[in-house]
C-alpha cells in the first residue's frame, strides 16, 4: 500500500478545520485540502479572522496554510485528488419526520458519500470523522458500492474526541486516537498518518462498529457525570452540604477520578445532548426501551438544572424579575470558545425573558448577531414566525453590550453563565456601586465563590451550596 500523501476533508467546521490543520502541521509530507460548500466559511479560513476561536489555533493554521494546508470550495477536485477522504460534516438532531428530536440527521453524510461515489476514480479510503450512529458505515459502504466509475473503497471510523476550548492541546496530545475498520491495510494507512506525532500505544484499533459506538458512549458517560453531580447539587442546596466539597471527596477515589465533576448551570455544546438523544433513539430502534430510558434521564436532569437555576433567581429576587435588569455574564457554552450551540445561556435567557426580565448580555468572544439569532430561534420554539409577544420581548428586553460594567449597571442581579477567566478579575467594588441594592450575584459556574463578595455587600448564590 502506498503511503498517504494527499488527504481531503469534507466539512470545514469546528472539527474539520482544527483536526486537518493539526495533521498538516505534523505531517509536512502530506497535502491536506479542507473543502466545504459554505463559501463564507472557506473565505474565513483563508483570512486572518478564522471562523473558529480556539486558543493556539491561529498559530497552527498560519504555520501550514498555503504550504500543505488549503481551504477550498472545490469539493469535486479535492475528492478526485485525494487518497484518503475524511467526512467531517454536521450530524445535528433531526427535527422532522421519523425520529424527530432524537435521531441524528444523516442527510449531509449521505450527500458526501454520494458525491464521493460520483467523482472518485481508483481506490479511496473514506474516513468517518463525524459522530455517527453505530452501523452508519454500512450505509456509507452501500452508497459507495454504487460508484459509476468502478472506483473501490475502504471505509474507516475515526471519531474525534477533542473538546472545544482545548482543541489544539487535545489534538497535539490526545488520550487516544480510535480507528475502526475492516481492511488492515486501510487501518494501517491511517495509523501511519497519526503516528507522525501520536505515540503508537495511544493509537487504538477496533472493529468498525465498536469505533462508531465508542464515540456516542464516551459522550454519554461524560455528560452523565455532569448530570450526576448536578443532581447532587440540588440536594446540597437543601441540606447545607457543598457540592464542590462532595465532588472533591468522591473525586479522590481513584475509581471515580476528579474530572468532569464540576457542578454547573447545565452542560451545553453541540455534542452531549445530540449524541445522548441519538443513543436513546438507537436503543429504542434496537428494541431496548429500558436502556433508552436510562440514558434519557441524563438529558432530563440537565434540563432540570437549567430550569432550577432560573427558578432560584426569581425566588431570591422576591418572586419577581419583571422589568428588572439582570446582567448576563457569558453566553458561550464554556470558556475559550465562541460557540453557543445548545449553551445553557440560551435557555436561561429565554426563561428570564418569559418572566419579563430585562437582560443585558456580555460575552468576550461571541458575536452580538449570534446571540440575537440564538434568542430568536429559541423564542420561535420551532415555529416559522416569531409571535408578536416574543418579538416585543426580544426588541425591548434584550441588550447585548461590550463590557461587563455596562451589563451590570443598574442591574438587580448578575447571572454568571460561562466560566470566562476575566470575570474573576472584575472590579467588583465598582460593579456593586453601580447596581441596584440589594445587589445579587447568581454564579452558575461557582467561579466567584472564593472572592470576598459578601464583604463588598453582594448577596452571592452559587450552585450546590447555601450560605
Ligand atoms: P460544523 O457545523 O461546525 O461543520 C460542519 C461543516 O460541514 C459546515 O461548515 C457545513 O457547511 C459542512 N457541510 C455540510 N454538508 C456538506 C457537504 N455536503 N459538502 C461539503 N460540506 C458540507 O460541525 P462540527 O462541530 O465541526 O461537527 C462535525 C461533526 O463532528 C459532527 O458529527 C459532530 O458531532 C462531530 N464532533 C464535533 C465536536 C465538536 O466539538 N464540535 C467534537 C467531536 C465530534
Ligand atoms: C465534548 C467532549 O468532551 C469531547 O470529547 C467531544 O469530542 C465533544 O463533546 P465539548 O462539548 O466541546 O466536548 O466540551 P466539554 O468540555 O465536554 O463541555 C461540555 C459541557 O459540559 C460544557 O457546557 C461544560 O461547561 C459542561 N461541563 C463540563 C460541566 O458543566 N461540568 C464539568 O465538569 C465538565
């Protein structure tokens, strides 16, 4: 088998862009072309303002771009030229027809497979990089088998485990790289790509189906830890236990481990909810309703955590937030990313708007336009049009501001929804002076817990403890 010298990746998103930039950086002997049908996105990848904010990503991209890393909209040419084709397109939750609200929408994957079948010549290795339901490779293989040109294919599964905000470090030093496949030669070819920088013992090869299923399982287990600690946070608030102390105590048990036990306003991001719902759907599909119900509880607990946070704010602010300004600190689903997909902030803001609060939102990285789109989408609630009442709330009760002081001035309360480091260094004396009294802080991330906020005069509430 010839070593891989030309790679193409279909999908220049949060996964395709950073992963391919890392391959290009680590493998100067391989030409990497990232293609997308979204011309704006490709233009951004070719500019100084990348479409994805990730610490360290600018450096990785600029090192290889124009050398052996290229971004283009010419999907056909890239497929034709490549020996190995990664599919890294979006697989969102399906919102129509059979499986709506749970199943993954695989139309973009299928379109890629059909495109490859249409234009490929000779032999190609097709790599599933997107997160997919177990057995998707069967459908991909069936579509590729219909290639008119007589091209032949191997299909591999190589799920991506990077987390946003730490994508570059996760790609440089992954816990493991998982490759599932049927043909040893194809698996070895991909192993050799990663072996440019990842130690061999971290390159794990399995059968195709285990690889596909491991990705959904990993996300389900991670999200389950967050929901588990969040469930305990509610009990802590009722009993004077402190959830951070409980997390510390259980996390020192090496069988449990300390990571992913940070209680919060609820997990967000494009993956956890989508992947668990997909797992739930698969279990139902394969006739396993008890397993489906078990995992669905992780998402229900997350919804409960978000609702509970808003209820607590309303209760604490003397049972009404109507016409009161609430400063929203952070809108991204976690720090160090500009991504807002499924961010808890979207749902917290929606519920506060339904309580007729006036919200003033500040996030250091998220575009104002993105926040407006997210809020309009959630207020539309699946309808094609906004109701007049929702439109009025969005126009009159939402402002998006460019610094923390503007968000907090004259506010009755502040809700911290993303754990941005800069929030810890805020000028709390000034913020307190400029707020209505009593001045409340509701810390959905427990990042301000150790600051002397009570001494300044704030009434401070976090998640999973009472003071
Ligand atoms: P994304 O929406 O940021 O990017 C997907 C890109 O694919 C878009 O730019 C879109 O225009 C493009 N695309 C769609 N159909 C296309 C087609 N037919 N031809 C060419 N381009 C096409 O999505 P993402 O966050 O990068 O996620 C991609 C996949 O990776 C998903 O399956 C996701 O579950 C998985 N994943 C995501 C993360 C994460 O942190 N975001 C982590 C691991 C795995
Ligand atoms: C996740 C997986 O971690 C990653 O392996 C996979 O490839 C994609 O999905 P991501 O969603 O980018 O990554 O970020 P992650 O760090 O997992 O955080 C997800 C959400 O959980 C965030 O909203 C975060 O704030 C929240 N979280 C995480 C907690 O509330 N508490 C924790 O202890 C950890």
